[in-house]
C-alpha cells in the first residue's frame, strides 16, 4: 500500500484501465441512484461528494504539506456566496435584498451554474493567495491563527456588507442546480487533480517541506512557493465545494459557516490519516453517512422495553469520542500516510486466496 | 585562480552578543577536498550554515563561481550548485529512499503544476529523467535494493549515504559534508573515504567537509582550515597542520 510511483509501463496502463472501469461502474451506480433512490438518499450522496472534495483538498495543505490551517469554513463561505450571488437572477436579487438594494454591477449579473462554480473557485484561490503571501514569509504556526481569524472575519463581513451579501437575511431561493452528476463529477475531477499533483514533483516537494523544511530548502525547494501553491490549490476546490453546497441547500446565511464545519473536516482528515488522500475520501464518506445514520440516537426509541428519550447533540458526542479513540489507539488514522493502489489490491487478493487454499 | 570554486573572505557571524565565527577566510578549488576542523563549538557548522544561506553573516563575502552569493536565500544557493548534508542526518523520514533523492530533482523540472495535472509532454519526460538519475545515484551508493523502503527504516550508515545521494541529485559543483563519518566504524569510515575521493572525479566536484575523525581528515583532505572559538588559526596541507603548534595547542592545550 506504499505511495508507489508505478513501476512498469504495463502496470501504468493496467491501472489506468482499472481506474476508468471503476469510474464507469460508479457512474452506472449514480445513474441508478438518480432514478431509483429517495430524495433523502440522494441528498446524503450529494453531501458525501461535497465532503470528499473538502476533505481531500483540506488534507493537501494540512496532511500532505504539513501546514496546520483552519480555513475550510471561511473558504466554503467565500465560495458559496460568490457562486450564489452570481447565479441569482436580477429579479430575485431585487426581491430578496429588502434591507438595502444590491450594489450595481452585482445586481444585474447573472451567469450559468458552471461559470459561477469556476468563479467561486478562483475568488477563493485569490483570497488564499493574499493570505499566503504574508503568512508563509515567516515560519511557524501562524497559518492556523490567521485562517481561524479569517473564518470569523468572513462571518462579520457577510453580516455587515448588506448590499452584497444581504446581511443576516442571507441569500434565499437559489436554484437547486447541484445534483448527483455535478457533485460527483466535480468530486472525481478534484480527486484526480489532487492525486496527480501529489504524485508529481510538486507533491514530493510538499512532502519534503512537511518532513523537514530546512532540508527541503537546502535541496533547492522554495518552501514559500510550495506552501502557497498547496494552500491556493486546496482553496480553489474548497471554493467550488462551497458553490455546490450553496446550490444544494438553496439558502445560505452567515451562521451556516461556523468553525464547526472546519472542526468536522479536521476530524475527518485525522481519522482518515493525515497526508493520505485515500484516507480523506474514506473518512469523509463514512462520517457523512455515519452522522446521518446516527440521527437515531437523537430521536426517542424503545428497545426491549427500555425507553430512550433521545438526546439532541448526541451525534457530535459520539463523533468526538471516535476522534479520541483514534488518537489513543490508532494515531495514524485509518490509512496512515498510505494510498490505495491497484497493485496493493491484487497483492492482498492473492494473499487471501493463498490463505483460503492452505486451510 | 580560475579553478577556484568558492572563496570565503572575512566571514563573521554573531548570534546576539556571541561571535560564532570571526574573519574566516578559505578557498576551495575544483577537484579539491578541503577539511574544516576545530574543537566542539568552534563554528564549523555555522560556517556551512552561512554558506548555504541558513544563517546570515554579519560581515564578509562568499563568492561562488565568481558570483557573490552572500545573503542569498537557501533554495537559490542550492539551485546555484551548493549541496550539503547535515550533522544530525536530516532525511525526509516518511518518504521512500528513492523519493528522498527525487525531491532534489524538483530544482530541475521544467513543467508547471498545471501540466502535472494533465500529465502530457514535459511532465512525463522530466519525471522519467528525475527517476532515472535518482536510481543511478542509489545504484552508485549501493542503496538501490532499499529504494522502496522508508528512509527512516535504513541503518545509520546507509542514511548517511542516502544524504550524500540526495545532495548529488542537485547536480552540485560544491558538496558540503557535515561530519559524514560520525558514528561509523573504522571499516565503514575507510570505505566512505574511498567513495568521497571517487565522487570528486566522477561528478567534477569540489568538496568541503567537517569531521572530527582526524585519521579520515588527514587521509582524504588536500587542504585543511582549522578554526578555534570562531577564529581561523591555521590553513595548510594535512602535513603542515599536523605539525602546527597553534593547532596542537588548540586541541591538546598548552603546557
């Protein structure tokens, strides 16, 4: 399960073929889900896709590059607002901006959903770039503090620049553009891009900076540029995910993007294994599904005559306990820093087959 | 004079009120191994850290291949052709052996991160080149069988060799080795000495090294610079240094 760079040409071709087949099978599943699943299940699938995008990109800066940051809620907010402002029609803007009318150029602009997603990504990436330049000039954990602060600032800004964000009222009545195809399509593209980047020389440089910054610099790696690249790159996808989220829930307000979102993602990438994209994907899926599944503990039920009243907020207690358990017994999370590879799958399958035959 | 690779003039480094290095002069020529010796705390590693831009000097100049590189940033200096190893081995522990060496190839890639996403053109060519040269260096260092192991799983001596391989992957003109044989047994030390001499010719290098193992220093070095408490006290061939009274006094104390 090593982070192998494929060994032979035949393996590369085989792995690409298998990846294409896997994606194909998954698309068939999506088509089936789209036509046969309940609206609730489809909603969960959409959530999973968005959380995978967020976790995989958050892991790039926190896990792969080793720069502790707390930015996702801020960047998701920026992406969500950008894309929502861009897709709302001028009539809708006129109707919902009741405290103060929207400022001129924004009040008449209305673009298609994909264009708004791209804009959401780019605006967020620019924000990240502006933050990265002062923060990465110096060494140390300033990134965590600055990004944490930025998350709070964004909420204050969203509440107060009423002529752009509609303030505490938020933006309502967005068209529910986000469907399984958009969310999973972008999810697959995101994973593809992140895996390609991590397996390139840029990815090796990021890991080298994580492992030993001084030694990385002594090998000619400009740590400032590499950290900025990782941060901006992950910001882009977090912004896009924000746009997807906005058009999934169709109503956004400043209170939606609290630090809790970042905390949730932090649990996901730590449980998945800091530095492992595979781990981030698995943990995001398990957690998003799990927190839906755990709704039962917040609702009353009776089991063998024992009546359980249901405690609101119990889900978060269980998820936090899971984090504690992982920290105590499996520090490196589900995957450690390993990645999934087809080679590993084949070798494991061969091992299992041998085991069965010898019994 | 044309074959001078690096010249250090009047290099002075202070940390707060403490003078770590004062007026260091030295010169390293092509195909030459220069030793930097002195008692503990003499400022040897500080000299290396200053040359590689980790520490900023108070005064003095460092000229590398005719260019004044004083005050340059560490990655820039590395890309210009000065590679180093560290006293307390600093590998990328969680990366594989081959990846450790390939990291140094980042300085030579021509593709942008967007091309890495698509994977066409220069990406494939550069990656193949980086991989091949890393494998060649591992072969040379006798580490090729461990290429896929994690760097921190290697035995001590192999980790030292891996650091040298990684430094060579930068394709340097000057190699700085900080206590390369510390912790090695006499046989390993002798083998390493032979390796260093071979590298000098094969890679068209100049080497500066810090070492406490005097047998090793006297064997491999062409010139030696002795420093004590930050001050340069002697410069010469191993024979001259061996009989220099100030050096003897610095190491053994005066009567």
